[in-house]
């Protein structure tokens, strides 16, 4: 379950989240719709602990996301998040990009992470992730595989304009 209680988030004088409260039960699907700059992405970043909040409380399965004692890496094993911009690291190969999550989030060894990543990849592991023009190669497949490798089975799945990187 994800609970937001009176969340306030500002960037300087600009208050983006103004007392947002909501509860999402396990298995429930919630769509958040709003214009550009309305705070949708900011809210997702706050839920995942990637952005601090000014006040309020965010709970994931009863754990306070922003408490100093919270182990964010452990908490993030329960939450899958896919950003609108998939942001692979262009200096790394496809394999190296997919290995990052198991190593950094799950604490897997390099060998274990490579075994996980190789099973997930649908392209050559040595493939670059960007073309010479900078345009992402294999973005849909890589986006999907990075998500799959992040956790074994995240409970809530947070998708920020996921349709832009997903293919049937």
C-alpha cells in the first residue's frame, strides 16, 4: 500500500505539491493526469525517495519513505519506477546498463548481476545504447529489461508515461 498524507513539495518559492493526500491499495490501479508542470513526476520522485518533501508523510507498506532510518535501497526493492526519459548511460554497453540495478539496488555481485542481465537482454550485450547521433537504440527493449532487472517482483509499479518506451 502507498499512502501520501498532506504532502508539500516546493522548488524555491514555487509550490508544486500542495497538500496531496491519497491511498493506493495493493492491486489497485491509479492514474494521475495533469498538464506539464503540474507535479506528476515530482510526486513519483517523492514516493521513491528521489526528491525530499517539505512536509507530510509518505508510507510504502507502512514504512516512512523520508524517515532518516529508512533504508531506501531496501524500500526500492518493493517499488518499480520507469521514467519518461529512460536515461541509459551512453558510455556503458546495454549489458552494463542492465547490470546496474541488480548490483546497486539488490547488492548482487558482478557475476550474479551479469547472469541476471544476460537472461533479460534481447540484444547483443556489447550493443551500444545510443547511436552516433545520440538517439537511443533499442530504447523499448532496454527500458523494459532495466525495469525487469530492477527487482524480482516489485509490488507497486510506478510508471511515468511508460507507453512512450514500451512496445507490444
